[in-house]
């Protein structure tokens, strides 16, 4: 009505022509819709096919079809007469088929961006578990497919899908089944999409407690406003509605304020609406209500009766009327060029000619917006996000809380004012809608087999990894110089560790090394002081001096393993240890050989006499040591040890150690020492029972047994330990094997020298030759 009055006042549009309209009720089933269409074609009150009972005022186009079903029902009949049909319902791709529906034109913009807009809202509030409710029609099915695809791309999961069938809207069983599905779902957020007819059963359900705990997301074409007089009006309090953006039409609010049934007496629809909305009657004696006030105005009604702002659907109807008017205007201009005179009363006969003009029509409406009816030029819709709020005094409002601009740059297309949103009755803040509880920091998501990606288990992060955020798909590794805390939510710096003098173990090992070294020096002093006694002179006292000196250095070389590794002590550690032990073991080997030579020299005519007392044993020590020195030199030249940091063996510490460089070289010097030790043990074992005064072979055999046992045990223990304990094992092996040699060979002799000096004389030896 407003559009036609505005057009008739416009002298530049359809001049000298008055535009009128007929209103026919569009029932929501195929039979009644077809009946209304036949009444329109045949004339008022008549349903005679192919006959027209009206001579004038025949309409040239039909503006109708709030739903695709209505458009199809009317279009089947109207297409027979090629009468243009302009649909003001939601854009439906099926209706854009030029072969099946050549006479149908859609005014609405494409709503392809609606699924993206809704998913952006879900992501903003981290709603990842969402139920879907839709009417059972082709457009709703396509919307659900598009929405599910967009949700899947953004890891938002579908909790359930419920279709509502038009034939079951009054079926109590179906309603009970639907509410049971709704109650059993853990989804707090539900998207609802469809036409008003199929969803009426939910709007006025008498089980409100099922609905109150949910956040509903819908689009503006579903009239969510309450039914007048319904006590369940706030079932959808807090709902967020995506309403297509429209331009403000000048004068429309004033038109609504001034409209009155007395101004349009022939409009029975307006009169019926007026009586219902104001609870009055138009005349005395009719109905139970009072007579309607002549001063009543629509701007006093609540939202449930009338929205004073132009809705998207009304805006589309407004543009549809203008599209028909401009098409007629263009057609008359063309006709006036071809024929100077044309009777305007026969416009109805030319309705089929309107198609060529509708297909290419473009115009600016009174709001200044550019409108294009051409199918390929239909723009993608932008949306206002409205918050539906109800109050206890039976009133409600729609409050804009955000918008979605599909053409805006990425990241700027979605705007929401969270503080302005009024949430459902049981919500005080935006609540999560999830399949599972949040995976806390320290845990990561592990998918459940056969379930949506939003349904998962929370698994603790693996060793060495953390997650410092909720719902992490994967844990992240700490840097090499850091380690996770107990909760595995942050990385702590690793402490540097090595076998230090300050700690108990290092202090004990260093003290033992120094004490044994001093003890060895003391034994050497005793031997030097009593160098002319038989027990010292036996078995080559020079070798004893060399052995004691090397053992003293063996004890001290263990100190190179204690303290922070440096380039110098890494070079000296193993090489000093290898050379000193080679000197000691080769000295023992030489002493053992000396015992055998001394025994053979007692035989008459033995050639061994010339070796007794010679420098041959010393030469053997030098030769054996020279080989070890060469091995160490090759090691240091080719792949020398160096300071290194082990960040993997201990999860909480960085172990400072010496990298041996070449393990082959390291085990080569150990193998060479093992060879000398085994040779010494074998020779001493063979000579243990030789009849000689102060025979050392027995003591050497036992000492070498201790020595070999220590180092055989060392190898597996050394390989199985890490860090400073590995160093401690080697230090302990050095100390224990050196102490074994010192104790087994020299302690018995010191006992005789210091405590039984009478046995350390030639006279005693002559009288007791078996001592």
C-alpha cells in the first residue's frame, strides 16, 4: 500500500497512470493456493478456468510467494498464461531455473553468506557442538548442507539434525519426539531455519523448560515474535537473529502512524488486523469488545503485533512493487514510440510482454539503494545481528548487537557487541556448547574413533612436551635447554649439572683420591727409608718405586674427572688415566717376570742369570708405556675429546661432560690396558707357587684379580649410566683398582717392615729359608 501510494504521487514514474492492487489470501496448502489463483484469474468469487469475469482492472503481475512452495504452487498455473510472478521470499536456487520457472523473478538477495555468518558467530563464542533444526523443504536442505560444510571447515560439529515436517505440525506425538531429542542433547546452541508454518509448533510449545536452557540462532524470515496472548512468549528470549540489512525507507514510519481502517474502508484485511490487535470492533453491537478508537495508532502496538521498522520481507515487497512499476514504465515508453495512441485499459492483455522489461530492469528506490532484478546480478546479502529480548510486562524488542558484511576484508566482516547481548533466562554469560569438557593446559586432544572431531579424550602431554592453552590438538616440545614442569603447562630452564667438588659425591671421591695418593707416597717413603732391607730389595726395588709413583699419580688423575669440563681437562682425563695405569700395570708385569727370572737363575748353568739385576724390566715398562703414549697421541691428533652438553639424558638437567670424540680410540686404550692386565695376571698365576723368599707372585695374582674384576664390572655399569654418575663410576673404578693394587702388593710388605722388622734381616732369612 505504501509503495503504490508513493508511486502514484511520483510524476516521473507512470505519469497519468494510477497503479492499483488486489489482495488474495495465500493459503498454506496446494489446493487452497490453486483456488486463490483461479479466483484471481477468473474474477471475484469465480473459479472458472480459462474464463475471465472482469472487464477492467486486470492485474499485470503477481507479487507473492513468501515460501518456495507457495511460489511453485502459484507458478504452475500462472505459467500457463505467462503472467510474471515476483517472489519476495528467500532466494531459492531451484526457482532460478529458466526452463522450469521462466516467469518467476526473485527479489531477495542470495543468502549464501548466511552459513558463513552463523559459523563466525559460533567461533566467536567457541560454540563447537551445535544442533540443527530445519523445515522439510528443498531450500532448508540446501542451507543445512552449506552450513554443515562451513561448520566442518571450522571444526564445529553437528550434535543432531531434526527436520520438522509440515504435515506433523499439530501432531502431539511428533512434538513429544522432537522435545525428547532436544532434551537428550548436550548442545546448548541450536540453529533453526525454515518457514513460519512448519516451525509454529515450536514457537508455542507448552514445554518451555526444554527450550529455556538453549541459545537459538535463526534468520529474520522466521517470525520469532510471540503469538498475541500466549503465556509462553519468552521461549526464545535471548535468541540471536540474522536479519538481512535493508535501507531505511523515508516516510514509512509516518505512514504506519497515520494508517487507519477508516482511511482504507475497502481493505478488509486491515480492518480484521485492527480489530484483533486493539481488541475492539468497528461498529457497535458487533463482537464483545469496545468500539475501536478513531485515534488509535499502530505505533502503540508491541513487537508481537507489528514491527514499526521495515522488515527484510517488507523491504523486498516494496522493491517488488517498484520493479513492476518501472517495468511498466519502460514498456509504455517503448510502446509510445511505436504507437502514438494506446488505450491504457487493456494493460492486462499485455502482461506477458512485461517479461522482457523485468529481465533487464534496474532502478534506485526511494531509499537510494540500487535494485537489480536480473538473476545473475543478485548480490550476496549482508546481515544485522539482532537480539530478541522479552520483558515481564508482556513486551519485547529486537536490539542490534552486531553485523556481518560479506564483502568486508577478512577478519573485519564480523562485528559483535558481546556486552549488549541479553542471554537466555538460565544464562548469565555466554556458556560453552561442547561435546566434551575443555582439555586443560597440560593435556591435548585425542580423537575418539567413530565420533565427530569435537568429541575427544583429553590425554596428558608426552614426556618433554607441554600445552599452555586449552584444547590443544598437539603438545609442543620444550627447547633443549628447558624442561616441562610437573603439570606440563610451562617450560622451566634446565639446571647445569656435573660432578662438582662442592657436592657430597664429588667431595668424597676427591678426598679418597687425595688420601690414597698420600698413603701411596707414605709407602714410597717407607720403601726409600728401608731400601737396603731384603724385603725392599726383593723383586727389583726400582720397579717398586716406579709402581708406587704411578699409583700415586693414578689416584690423583681421578681429580681431572671432578669439576666443570674444560678443553684442558677433557684432553688430559682419559690420556693421563691411560698412561698412568699402563705404567702401573706394565711395572707389575715386569715384577712378575722378574720373579720367574730369579727362580730360573738359581739353577746351575741357567742363562737367566744375565737378566737378573739388569735394566731389562725397566725397558719393558718403557716399551709398554711408549705404545700407550702413541695410541693417545693418535687419538688427540685425529679426534680429541672436547667439552659437550648433554640435554637429553636427564629431563631436568643439562649435563656438562667431556665428549670422547672417538669411542674407538677410547676403547683402544682400555683394551690395551686390559691386555697388559691379563698378561700380568696370567704370568703371576703361573709363578704363584715358585719357592722363593718374598715371592710376590701370590700377591700380584690376587691384586690383578681385583684389578680385572673392577674393570670388567666397569664396562656394563659405565654404559648403563648417564651424566655425572657415569663420571663417578669411572672415578670409583680408578680409585678401587688402584687401591687394590696398593693394598694387595705393598701392605703385606709394610706390615713386615714396620711391625715385624726381625723378619726383614738376612740372619732371619738364613734360619727360616721358607719365610
